[in-house]
C-alpha cells in the first residue's frame, strides 16, 4: 500500500537539490562567488609615473595624450605642465564610454567619449596647483586623473 507513495518522496528532494543548484549559479553570476576572482576587485592602483605635457610646435601649447581604458584608468594618471595653454587629448582604447571632467576654472570636460573615440580639450591654467580630472561615470570606482601645474 505504500508503493504508490514512494515515488513522490524521491521526487521532492531531487527537485529541491536542482532548484538550489540553479539558484546558486544565478546568484553569483559572472563574478563567480566569494572565492572567485570577481568583478568586486577594485581597479589596479596607478603605477604609471607622472608625465609632462610638452610644447611640440611654435604655438607654445603644451600637449599630451592620455589613454582611458576598460580598466577604468587614465594613463598617465598624473600630468604635469607649466602655467599656460595645455591641450589634453583623451584616447579611449577600450569599449567602455568615459566622461572626463576637468576641475579647472573656466574649463569644460570632454563630454562622453565612446569606445575607440578621442576627444581633445584645450585649457588655460595660470595658477600652479593640483587640478582633479575625474571620470563622471566611474569616479566612485576611483577613475580619476590629476593635472599638476608647477
Ligand atoms: Cu570612466
């Protein structure tokens, strides 16, 4: 008389195990869980040394190219220059869009820079100081450069 009941007892635990396994995968997603090398890893600290914007022509404008990438870095992260006109060219070598703000009086930022795109901004800085260049999209992830006027 209990032979009709036995299959149900076996099916229920199997269904619970299957549900648990599937929800476990969905919970961690691509990050892979606590023991995996997941997306929770913060961006690598800047290791590139400061680089100086350089005058390259008769116009006296100091120029430098800054790479922005999918690792949420600016390379170089620290740009040095003398007071005067500085042309900053931001080249996005990745796929992730960025928007670099320039905390410099009277300067505008780049606006959106799509993957593989480039944006050039010229600023005039007369006062020596340290001027932040944060990414408006990834500032909370630490994506920030600095312009040092010496
Ligand atoms: Cu960004």
